[in-house]
């Protein structure tokens, strides 16, 4: 599983010019799954994201979690995080998980995040989405498991 975490002041995802998910302050997650990802993997990643201290406190230190700042999450499926660019000029995506299994993992991962009393907006799994955001900081973190 790979997740790109972006601390944002706002983010929005649309399909065919129709907004599907939109948040203010919080985290925009680009999420990709591999076939070997297990329930344990999903639980670990959701717990880490829910508790990661990457928001600034009164002393401008990254010391607060998304829960501490009452932030929201915009979770977007992004299989291209598994791009293999080692050979040739056209990326290979064979490391990305099976479509149906990854769709189920994506839904379950978002439910696990909601289990931490977080508001989670989503895009549409497998769709051609347009994403706009204002990165706060900028803070961008790559997590892999």
C-alpha cells in the first residue's frame, strides 16, 4: 500500500465537472493498493494517518494530528503510485493491485479512517478524476507498507 499525504487548506475532486468530494483544512490522500496488502496493512495505515502529528501548534511545530485540528480527509484512489519506470519510457503498472480487490480495499480503508471519528470524502474509484488542492506548508509525505 502506498499513500501520498498532502496537508491542505482546501481540496476538491470532480468527475465530468461534478464535484464528488470537497474539504477545507485537512489531508488529501492519494491511495494505491497492491495484491499483497492485508487487513493488518490497512489498519496500520489508517491508524498512522489518523494520529500523525503534521499540523502546526501555537509554536509553529508540527505537533498536532488531524483530529486535534478538526480537519477532514479527501481520499482519492491513485493506482499510478505503483508506476515502474525502470525500463523504457512507458511506465508499467503491474505492481498495482487487482481492480476489484483494490476497490474493496479502498472502501474498507476509508471506513477504517472514519472509525477514528474523521470525516472522509472520496473520489470515484477507477474514474478519470480532476483534483485541485492548495497544499498547506507545503507538507507532502509518502507512506509505504
